[in-house]
């Protein structure tokens, strides 16, 4: 198995990663987990079952890159710049739409604390996923 930054992901490999990533149990485990090597080892094994030979480090790097690119495009769209696009934006939007976002809330003593809020505030958002 070839590894390293030199081997680019094909469209089929990215689609396979997105299909595994979109599973509810995977999304749940990835959210808020800092030490997630075990999750990415599992994702790499699942990808091998789908014919994609990538190690866990490659999966984690691609996950991080896709997430970063998605957030960059999403921020641009929210700022009014609709010219910025990416290939799998709609797929990633479906996966990341319900992910809690940490926001800063002002407290009485003037300090800020982190609070989690849902991007989609409809009460049925979690039950439909």
C-alpha cells in the first residue's frame, strides 16, 4: 500500500470516504473526540472493504482537509461570495450540517465561555438523522 502525501485521492475514493463518514455512528464518534486514531483505523478498514486502500493517517488527513475546505466555502457563501466552490460541498453540507458548533457566550463577569449550539435548530433535526 502506497502512503504519503504524494498519492492523490480519486473521486471514487473520496465518495467512499464520504459514504462511511456520513454514517450516524461515525459522525457521532468523530464529533468532540480529540484522540480519534481508533476511529480512523476503523474507517480505513471500512474503506478497504469498499476497495479503497488507504491507511488511517491518510483518512484522517483527507477528513481534515475536506472539513477545512468545506468551512472555507461555507464562510465565503455566508459572507456573500458565492463564487467559491468545491466538488463535494453538498455531500459535506449534509454530513456537517447538524454538527454542534462551539460559540463564545459572554458571562456576567466579562469573561467568555464556550457553549455548544446546533446549526439547525429544528427539534426534529436529530431524530431524522
